[in-house]
C-alpha cells in the first residue's frame, strides 16, 4: 500500500464539480405509472462504461466510450408495485413559505396555459396548438433549441400561480431509478409554472431571476428498501445537499403540522423538505440561505414554517427512469426549455449571468438523474461530473486512517501487477482577510493502492488520514499499471494511473444528535455508486 502525499492545485473548481442531476380535473388515480416493458431487467446496471486516461502529471484527459450495450442496458421496466410502494413509503412533505403564491402544477395544467412553442425566429411553424402532454415531445427534433413561452405580465396573476395543493389536486413526479448494489433512488420532482426572482436593492437593480417554468427536486436514496439519505437540491447545485437519514428532518402523518424532528419514534416517519419562497429551491430547515454571492449583491432563498404543508404520498405520478416514454408521458421526450427566452442586456451581467428574466430550465429527464459518472468527449470537468451524486456520504473514522469501500461496474481486464488506487483529497482553509466574502482552500492528496484481483468488482482500500488542520473533502478511484509504492517518484506513479472525476464527500457523525456535516481528517466511505475504470 502506498501512502504518498503531494500538493494539489489550490483552485477548487478544477478538483470537482458535483450535481450524485424535480391539471385540473385529472381523471386518474392518485398513483399513476406506465407499463411498457417486462420486469426481468429491473436490477441491471445503468451506468455508462468509459475509459479514463491520464495524459501527463497534473493533466486529466477523460475519454468516455459509450457502447450500444450500455444504451440497451438503460431500457428498463416500468415501476413494479413494490417500487411504487417504496416511493409512497418515503414520499416527502413539502413545506411552502407562509407567503407563497406561485405553487406547483401538473404539466397538463401548464401547457393549457396558454403556452406556445417558440424558437429563435419566433413561433414554431407547424407546431401543434394547443400543446399537450401527448404531443409536446413530437415537436421537430423533440423541441431541441425551442422554448415554451407565454405572456408573463398577462398571466402572473393567472395560470402562472399554479395549483395550490391545499385546495387543488396536483402532482409530484417521482422517478424511480434502480441501480446496482441494492440502490433505488427516488427523485421527487415538482414543476411550478413560474419562478419568482429575487429583489435586489443595490443601485435599484430590482428583480433578478424571474423565469417561466421551474423544475426542482428532492432525492431519497434507498438501499435494499431502506432509506439512507435525502438530497435537498436547489438552483443548479445548491440547496442543503445530501443529508444522512439519521439527520434528516421527518414528520409523522399522525401529527403533520408538528415541528419536524430527526429522532421520530414513528417507523413510518417521512422526510420534510422546505420550499423557498417564489423560487422553490429545497432546503432541510426554515431559514435564509445565500446561494449566489456576486460582487455587487447576494441572492438568497428564504424558507419558513406556517405555510401550506403538502403531504405528497397520495399525489404521486410514478415514472421509471430510464425508460422510453409515450402516450401521457410523451412530454418527457421534450428537449427544449420550459420557459421564455432569457433577456441578458442588464448592466450587472458582467458580475452575475442573470438579468430580470432568465431562460426556463430543461425538463426532469436529464443526466444528473442517473447518478453515475458519464460524459462526452470535450466536456468541461463540471459537465463531466454532472451525473455524480451531489455528495458521497461518509462517517467519521475512529482509527488513524481512512477506509474506502468501492464498487466497479465491471471487472477490469486482469493484468498482473496492476492496482486499484484511491486519491483522497484533503482541504485546508486558507487564511482570509476580514473583508473577504468567500472562503478559499488549498488541496493535497493522499494516495493508496491494492492489487487488482481477477474478476473482482469490490475493493476496500485504506489510506492515511489528512494532516492536522485539514479535512477530507473528496476522493477519486483509479486504475494503475503498478503499485504506487514501487515507483521511483510520484510523477511516474501518476503517469501509470487513470483516475475518474472526483466525488465530493460529506461526513456525518454516527451520533444522530450531531446534525451538521463534520470536517474530519479520517473517514469511512461505503460508496455504492459504481465506478467505471
């Protein structure tokens, strides 16, 4: 086992970016699903294999090779009754801000808005009208390059206010994603017809970030049918992030209006998610949260108790992911934007890339839903990491070491002398001045390796902890041509290694009373998201 440390770039953006990638009178039952395929392949792997090559020390070139077999493995079956029951078992309660007026809706409700399909030339010639959930995905090129537009000023007090779930039947779209190693991820998405931007008083800027169409999600990870974590997601890659189940705020259906607790004795307790006022980002508590810290202003989400509390258990539309979609789910094939075209002529655009009106988001069928490392050649590291879990959870280590238990999607071709290696990333907070608005970190790496075993896909690797004053912030797995400890220099070691994109680590104590993530030098990681090497 090699225990090697080297100074890493102090630019955090180059280390890892994470994202691990939510009608009125509906004549449907509260729980809906589409049956299109048989069940035999429900537990097949869903990650794309790829090949990684380290071009030279300090430079990572990542080549992802997608095979036809990989694509076929993504065609799974519709949700089983057991999976639907699992989605109901952990269906969250959404707590809207007490002053919320822009609520979720069904896709059907939004499309009847009125909403029309536009492209850069204006209204799309030949586009169906009205648009419906059954024809939206039939637009040319599945709507790629198009956007759904409406008259915002005329409709802000109309259909853009959505369907208040306290008085109207609406839905939460839950994507059920079976994966390897007993994992089933449950992605609970809400769609809101309108996102109300933030008011900025600085130099009379006014509202920043209005947009038509808003998709937001909360993810519950289950392993062998038991919840292990909840990911609170907002605005690209903010929100409260991934929280261990023991530290997740929960409610009991017998007292749905009570304050949430992490120590509920109710075995049927389910997660609580707070929805930010107007912009609908998900957070794990009531409060004020800064998600943009620009040079001249901040953008903040505000959540509260005392508003509409929506128990989604009986309002789920269950959807298998990935799958092929048709009929009432044809809208999932739409690849365009769910909102008006952005306006970017504001003077502050040089500081922050949002003006009063920003473009609508893409739909919920996106790469980050898979939760596997995948990409296309030429993508930036941030784009390459879009499919990773928001955070890989770990617990604190009581030993003077870190332990990583990892799984591969397939066994590498066995070559004697090759090793499986871990790159443990340690972060150290830099000294900052009193007027600094952001924290900066320096990064170092601890490396360790174990011999490649013929046919093996599960490895446990131990490495030294981070130095005093540093904490584990992420890690990566790699395949090396030799044992790291046998090379004459670190650069020679790294030339023979191919590491995947790093995964951010979030550490929680086994003591459930310690709710916040911990910064520790040694961790225990059991990562069930397969690596492709």
